[in-house]
C-alpha cells in the first residue's frame, strides 16, 4: 500500500466519505484499474491547471458545490471562497505539479494522494511549496470527477 494511505489517513478518508454521504461500497477499496486511475489523475491535473489559469468555467466544472479545500497553512476555503480568492489574485498559483500520485476508488468516490510542488505568488513574493496532499473526488452522473475535499500538509522530506 502506498505510504500516503497510512491507517490514520485511511480512517480520515473514511470519515470524510461517510460524512459526505458518498459511500457506495463497503470494505477495503481495491486499487483503481489503470483506466479508472488515469481518468481520476487526469481530473486532478485538469483541476490544478484550472487553478493556475484561473479558468472560471473549468473551476465551476471541476469543483464540487460542497468543496472543503484545506490549504497547507490550515486555512479552509469553500468552492465560492476559493474561486473568489483566485479571481482576486489573493493566491496566485504559478505551478501545481503532482508527481507519482496514487489513486483509490470507492464506487463513485475517488481519492488521489501524493507529493505536490507548488509555486505561489502570495503577498508580493514567490513561494515554493513542497507538500503531500489528499484529494477526494465525487463522480457525477455524467461521469465527471469533481473535487469534494482537498488537504495538504508540508512534506516530511
């Protein structure tokens, strides 16, 4: 099992999924098939690209209405507050790159986790951030993965 899915992280994900009413399968989640994993990772990369480009149309399509986005600083945004902050330039993501993300599927809920490198222009200066993150996605009836929850923390390396 990848190091990002420790028992503690798995328990937190389970609580998040249960709290969001998203459980569609019981028991341990199987590793995502290659095709499913590729679609979920593509959705995560498209969400990151929309945040860098501040593309309102893509953000509306990629972010779930009930989004809870927890930054590595501990501050929390909703979908509306995150989009407003991005549009106002309060946080200016210049790069968001995840390397070697892992995926898990729980029915219509998918989890992406792994290391992420971000370049952020914030309060007049460029910041390079090395973090690990967990992103929880919910698949719509049209098959679109939308970000439901995100949390990152400083990388231990």
